[in-house]
């Protein structure tokens, strides 16, 4: 694991020190570092947008790009994917140097424009083009749990599994019904099904 990655994580924890702003999910010599940063982006359509950015820094980071996942209750799934794509484009410009803080600052300044562009592109796409296959790509899995004994511990475990498999999702409690909705690449969902 890169010493630069550990130093960057330490700096990020100091910068984003409010409760739940920075959470380390996994640190591994073989898989790298996974952590989540939550930021409020102001002045987007006169409302604040809470962005949850999940970063996975591989072992050879910063020589390799980080994996990024974007989630927000105020944005659509398509908008979150567009934000992720823009962040990865920016990351390519910072290859071989610590970049996470720069990426966070960039999205805070440019989120409004990314969302506006995303909405325009979404309106232009009305149907799937011929030859486009939905078989590969993003898959979804809904799991129903019978019960949960240690809720806090279970939630942390599910978050770690989802992070390790590079899945996004929701854990929903509806009375006595407990559901887990997972989204991600077909191969990662298949691993979860087994």
C-alpha cells in the first residue's frame, strides 16, 4: 500500500472532521483503502445537495486511478453516474499524484454544470439504440432478510461487502420487513447471489 495514500487519507480525515464526513471502511495491504466522504454542495437550484463519495484507492494508487462511487438522495441515478464519470475524467489529469481532495473541490465547484449537462443529455436520449445490450452492465438485486440481531454491526458488514464488491445500494427497514437493494456490474452481483 502506498505511503502517499495513507498520508492523503490522514489529511482528508483532518479536513473532513465533522461527524460522518469521513469514514474509513477498509484498509488492506492487498486491496488498498476504501473510504467515504460526505459533503454538502451549496447553491444547486437553491438547495443543498448531500453527496456521498465512495473512494477505493488500489494498492498502487496514485499510479492507478481510484474507483469512485457517487450517491445522493437529491440526484437521480443517471446524474450520479454522470458525476462519477466527470470525476474519473478529472482524476486522469492528476495521475501519479494524490488527487482525492482536488476531485472533491472540483465537484463542489462544478456540480451545478454537471447536473445541467446531465439533464440535457437525458432529455435527448429517448430510446436504446439498436444493438445496445442491457444484459451486461448494471444489474440489480433485491434481498429480503428474515431478521437482524445486531443492527449496527450488520449495517457495517453489509456496507463493507458492498464496498468490496463495488456495489451501491440501499438497506431499507419497513416495519418488520428488511430489504437490501444492490446495484452494480453483472459479475459483482453474481458473486453476491452465490
